[in-house]
C-alpha cells in the first residue's frame, strides 16, 4: 500500500501478513438505529438517509422491520424500489407471516433471526432450541420459495454454545441460506473471542458469515474489525454508533479504519461528517465532542506544542486529514496556547501583531481561559482588534 497524503498508514500491519479482507458493509441505522429509545425517523428522513448511505458506497441498507406497522412496511418497500446501487434487506422474526410481509417489500434479502442461547430459550421463547430452529427453517423455506435471499441470524450468538451454533448453521446451509449471522447482542465479546468465534464458524460452513456487534463495553468497532480479519464477509454498522443501550459498531469508525488499517478505499469517506449531522438532526442524539471521526473535537487543537507542529505539517498530530471525512480543522486558543502557536493562529486569521501586542493578547487569553471562559473564533477576532486599537 502506497503512502497517502490524507492519512498515516499503520505500517505495523505489514508485519502481520494478513490476506486482503473480503468484506461488505450492511448499515442498519434505519432499523437497529431506530431501536434507540426515543428515536423515530420519518418517511422523508429514511429516504434521505438511505440515499446518502448509498452515495457513501454502503453495500447493503437494512431498511427496517416491516411487520412493525403499515407505514414501516410502506417505507421499506419504497426504499427497495428507489433504484439504489446498494442492495436492501429487512428484518423478520422466525414466522412465516413476518416473511410474507418482507417478501412483499421487494427487498433483496430478508434477515430471519432466532436466539439459541439458553437464557433466551428459557426466558423469552419458553421453547427448546429444536422447536425454535424448526420455526426458523419454515420461515427460511418460505422466503427461498418466493425468490428472496435469506440471512439466517443467531441473536445472542455470542452467548450461545459454540457447538449449538455450528450445528444450527450447518443445518441452515442445507436450506441454501445466503448468509449466516452472529449477533453479539449484549456486547460481551472482545477482539480475541470475536476472532475465535468467527474462525470456528468459518471452519464449519461455506456460507458467508456476518457479524453484528453491540457496544456495551465500547469494543463494537474493534470486534467488527477482528471479525473481518477472521473472515467475516458482512459487517454491520450504524451511523454515529446509535442503537439500543450503548449502540452498535460505528459506520464512520469502521470505514475509516478499513481505509487506514487495511487499504480498503472504495467507500466515499468525505461524506461521513455530513451523514453524521443528518443522523444527529433526525435522531436528536448528538455524538460526544470527542467521538472518533465525527466529534466536534476530532480536529481541534489547543496545546501550543501541537498547534505549532500542525501549522507546519498537519500529520504530526492528525492521523487523517479533516478533508478525508468532510470535516474541518479548528486551532483553539486557550490556557495551553504559546506565543509561537498564537502567532500562527493570528496570521491564519489575516492579522499581523507586534511582539508586544501578541504578548498582551496572550495574557488576556490566559486570564480568560483560566477562569473557564472559552474563546470562540468571533471573540478572538474581537480581542485582536481591541489589542490593535490599544
């Protein structure tokens, strides 16, 4: 992989001799993201998000859970018929009636799920694993008979006995499912166990494997990448990592990591900041200021040492450029700003001050920031003009 001016490569990856990743992205913002408490997307918002996800290059868009309501079914069908480059899918329980609804939505495939962990079997279904699997395969057969692809998903797969999971996926393969999917429903996995689990399933079946990670321990992105290294084909994400509880693997984190760590550059990452803003607006959930890739502070620098270096070569303190993800750099003045950094910032703003004026301005800045009063660009502009006048 050649050097790229937009980012620094992780050259240690060269020492691992990993085979190239064979992956596709299935974004589930419109379905799992909408399971975030209090989040509901309108029809217009779903259409806009699907269109923007498609422009990023997302391979598959999970458009919704059509059995939920008449309006949900209608918007899933509308998205499936938008003529997007991305394929579309939707969710269905292991019920023929759910799959009938999904088939009528014109999606490319339907994700049919059951949980096979002892906890879910005992406390949610009150049935045996064999009974639930039989229901699932009846639903799978219906979908296949009607020409729709099938992803057979194991909810709570990370707490399901590995041998039970292997047996179920092998049996599902006989029904010609197009994917088998492992859901880390409560985010219990770590990268090592994710790699182990996916590797064990890959040794068992020839069907492409999907991974669906939740972020309860803050490892959803790392686990998703570990799954990809183990051979998972389909990686599930949501924009801004929204989703129930602590959310899902973050689309923006996964796509940028795929580029920097593995050289996968086919996704248009320049649209990620705008896409994040759309989801922020539609969901009412603003990412943390230090959220990777799209947080307000991602490209903000205050420390004088850092700012001086950034002014000469941004890659000194930026792994990737703001432009690569559609963001902007912000050089902040504050308690840690030094004279050299302030000189550069003032110059970038189109002003020229004498040494005495700069020293006076720096004193005022430190007095303000040490009393926890932030200095906005507009306030700094005003302070510079005041300094010139006096």
